[in-house]
């Protein structure tokens, strides 16, 4: 059966959060989009972030997690990674809206005389800008999902709540659903879930003029159904509009939970829409792969510097998981402090089956990452370098060839052998946002290389986020160390991939392949990396 639509109107689902942050609004929004997409609807999705930052490029990853990069080079919140993985789509700048960007445009318009001397105010000017961004991002879709960041009641988020309230009046209340994600804490002393914080969160939302249609209640474990009755009564929604979301075995189980609870039917009925029967097979397959124990276990050491927040490397970890599922191995990953390696040496890496060096900025821990790359070369450990992981491998190779002071100018501007140097035109922009090589770039791969074998192609496209490049003046020294440049930009100026053929598996990319990995389609680099680790484990057993 093909989906039937009665009008060409875009419908909107606004996802807000209450009680506290970090309750899973992003995964909930992405999961809802996945279920609606599984029913044949065209779904778009967007994150509205009340931060006064222009984008996420300058946010501290230790506090906010990874900076996710879209194909058109937008530096965004990590929730866009959830959106892309769950909906299997590639998003653009339109799907990431931060207060700072809108405010900057508003001020620029005022300075250029666009408002003709009128007083520029939060309402209606800023709220209109928010609504315009939402409607632009949702153009052409059946359902546009909008996640409002933060927690209802936050001062910086008030304009966004007002904007979606106003927008519901403009497009028709029957074309909008307000979904409020709340948290239900559990008191171990009395052994009960308490709904009062959620009730207060709903009351806060209602006091701002937004009446929730759907309540999604997050709990740490299975909860009693009496919670549904209480939330229905005090939240002002029917019982069928209350959905309990206990912690899942894997976050990829959430689409199944929403579908089993009839959330998709609720949305369709509310909007008066018809759609195909939900095809959830891929989600059942993904959950099965994620929860099945395998015969072999691979241990991956991730040599990192941002260890305060695991979300800093969220897409890398997810990509490793997807590859492990595809290779049918259990994955154990361990954080290796790059600074500790710098101090104590790399011998602790012996315990891992494979070594991964992810991206990063700044000088801290770089020597430890160089040591990790050198260790992988010398001990034939499967190695995958991502962005900075490629640069430290090049430095390690140059030092191996005899250039003992080789370095990156990011660490030492006076190095006599700048194997890694600043991109042309980037001098002086090291601490500024949005000025790096960002988004999709094409890479031409050398025939007969490991890269060609991994990708099964000679021309690929990957996303980037970096400012420094490999200095090809040192190609001969790299080759003396056994490293080969096997991926270049189409004009041959920029190094995209290097590898070491004498190792069983040693490859590094200047790009961020983790941004294009999907739960049902492991990225070739991560997949081949785990395959090499699996072969190593099997050979030792």
C-alpha cells in the first residue's frame, strides 16, 4: 500500500524536555522520526538550541560532547548525529538552529536599516526568526520534527517556547503536536517512582501557553502502570498519550518501543493522515545484532585526550559498535589517556587488539598520540587514525626516518621539520570558529592500495573538520618509514589518506568517517579495522 495524503501541508511535532537535561530528547525525537519514516512518510528534523553560540564549533567537547559536522560543513550539536543515524539521511545547516546565529542576523538586519527605525524586540522579531528557520527546514516534508534544546523554564529557552506556541496558531493547532519528554525519578528508600517533578514540568510548559499533546516519561527501569494514570490526570492528556520509556537494552530499541506503544498511530490520527504499515524489520535486526553475544571479543584502545565526557567521541564509539555487529564480534573499548602515554610510554598498548587515535585540537596529549602511532607501526597492531590520528602517524613516520624534531606547527611553531602545517589562508585563525576545512570533500584513492580495497572505489567523499595538513615536502621521508600517501584531493595538493603496507592493517584518514556510519551499514574503515582486529584475535586463539 502506498501512503495517501489529503493535503500538501507540513505537520510539526515539537519535542520539549522537562525536569532536567539529558533525559534523551534527541534520541526520542530521532526514534519518532525513524518510526514515521518506516511508515512511508517524508520526515525532516531539526534541533533548535537556545545557546547564544553561533554554532557548536567553539563549544568545549568535555562539557557538550562531540561537535557533529554536516555534509555542508555546519558545526552542530551531537543530536544531529542521532538524527542522521536513526533516519539514515544527510542533514544540512537548516537542521541546526542556534540563538547566536539568529541574533547575529537580526542585529545585522537592524544595523543595515531593514527595520526602518522600529524597535527590535524578542517578540515578534526574534520569535519570527525562529519560526522562519523552522518552516524553512521543514519545507516539502510530511512531518517536521523540531527538538527544542534545554529544559522548559530555562531563561534562554523562553523565546523558543513562545515561537512554537505562536507557530501552532499560524499553521493550525491541528497540524502541530507538542511532545514533552519528562523524567520520573525513583526513590530507593520508599521503592517508588515519583511523578511530582514531571507534573511540575508539565505545569511549567502549560504556564507558557503550550498544552502538551503527548507525554513521554523516561524511567531508569520498568515502572508501574499507575504512573500513566497520574500523568494523564495531572498532565491534562488522555492515557493513550502517555508513553513510558524505561532504559532500553540499546538506544536503537527506542523506535520499537515507540511503535509498540502506538505513538506513530497517535501522530497519524492526530494529523488525520494515512500511511503504510510500519516496516520495522531493520530495527528488529539492529537490536538483535546489538544484544547478541558472540564467540570472539576484540579489545580496542582509544588513545584520547577528552576523557571527561564520553560523548566527545560519540560517533566514533557508535561506528565501532556498528562494525562489531557486522563482524559478529563483541566489542570492548578502553580509554587510553594520551597524556599518560606521553609520560609513561606506550607499552600499556600491548594489551589491546587494535589501536584507534581519534581527532582533537591543541598540543595537550599529542606526544602520547605520536607514541601510539609509532607503537602500532613497530608492533604490527591494527591502527586506525582519524584526523589528528593521521597527522600523528605522519609525524611518527617522519621521526622514524630520522627527522627527530619533526612535529606539527599546531604544537611547535618553530619546528625545523613541519610535517604537519597550517592550511594556506588559515594563519591567525587558530582560535576562530567556522574557518576550518569543513564538510564534504572528495578524495582520489591510489589504485591497488588498502584504501581502495577497503572502500571498493577510487573516488570517495568524506566529511572534514580540521585546519592543519600533511606537508607533502616530506613525502620521501614518510616513504622511508614505510608510509604511503594513498589518498589525495582531486588537485593533488591535500593529503587525505596514508597507510603502511608492511603492516597487516595500518590506515589513517584526514576525514571524520564516523559521521557517515549507520547502525545498519557500518562504515568501511571501521568495518575493516574491526575485521583486522578479529583476525588477530582468531589467530591467537
